[in-house]
C-alpha cells in the first residue's frame, strides 16, 4: 500500500516527482546512502536473532532507533483484527484524501473491508484485515470516484495488530491501471512468501526518531519509515494535535514522501494529498 504503493503504502509508479516535491530541508536522512536500507535489513535480522551487538546498525540508529522486526514476527506474537492503534486505527471506516499534483486533481480512498486474508500455515497462521486503497484522477475534485474518472491504482492490503499494539503489514495485491485497464500488478507482495516478512507499519508507541521497515519483500517492496516530528497539522477535515510526521523512503528507487498521522484518525496527509473526510 502504504505507503506508497500509491501515496499510502509503497512508492511505485507515479510517485517519484511528488516525493521529490515534498522533500524537506532538514530531513535527517536526506543524504542517506542507498545502501543504508540493506544495513537496516541486516540490523533487523541481527536483532531478530537476539544478537546484542549493534554492528553495522550503529549508523542507522544515530538519529534514533531502528525497531526490531521481531515486533511483527508471526512466531513471536499473537495477532488481532481489532486494530485500534490510535495513529492507524483500522476497525472500520473510510478515509478520503485529495490534492493536486502537477495540475492534476488526485484522490485517495482507503476503506476497511469486512474481508480477511490468512497468511502462513500451521501455528504461525495469521488472519489479517483487508484494507482497500484506491487512487484515482479526481477530475472534478469532489473526493468521489465518478464514472468518467480514471483509476490509477487499486490495492488490497493486509494488516493485523500484535498484543503490544504494533500494527503489522503483511503485504498487498496491487492492480495498476492505464486507460481503465489493469496493466500491471507491480509491487504486489505477501509476507509469507519465502524471503519476505511482515513489516512494522505503525509502532505501538511512536516516538520521534524511530525508524522501521514497513515492507519486507526484497526487490519488490522495501519502504522504510522514520518519525520526524510530532505536532499540529491542519487539513480540510480539521486541525489535529499530537500528530506524527513520518518520512517514507523507498530504497528501490530512492524516492521519499511525507505523511502525517493523527491520533484517533489515522492518515491525514500523504504527500500533496490531505484528508477531506473520514
Ligand atoms: Ca470525482
């Protein structure tokens, strides 16, 4: 998804220019070398194995902490569909974000579906909530997908929350559209595919400086997020205090994006898109 498979989760396709545009001076990893994602993976894997030495992760953690991927490991946690993390609640509902990019009006609609998706087998089996995310050219800028408006991308995303309150991301099924036709499934991944793992989508207790890998599908989806700040943000849907500002980084193409999540609401800013209703 999210984060920028579209705007939300994953940074595929059209995202490059928009991410460049939302880049801010002072981004703490603005000039981070492209190899650092690999260091993050190594660090995460090392920590997951219980090794105490920081090793190569020291540089990554210089501005904060890199969360241990074990926080979402299926064999170390119990999972619930009651996803009530205040910064990314997915109990029910729909969020609509709109905005403009290069003169085009875009819309992003996120919907918690009734359906679930099961991953893994045996004792590690995890049932996840399916969250649909649709990005489209909202030509009349009304926040609705009207019959004559073109879809850009639609995805089904899999989330579950652990006993500690961490929201974990288990993958997505992606449809990318051109002229009303699905032309690609690029960016699709599942945590239970060999070589992949669940990502940490939202920490149980977010703090400025935290870095966490949201997608773990080498070569396909590798978004990493860093919490840059906490503060007040105003969007069409309202003014929200104690919101967290998150910078996403996609090491596969070097793109970056900024998102804001507000407590008891969820995603309120995604690059140029702002929450219109929820
Ligand atoms: Ca519309």
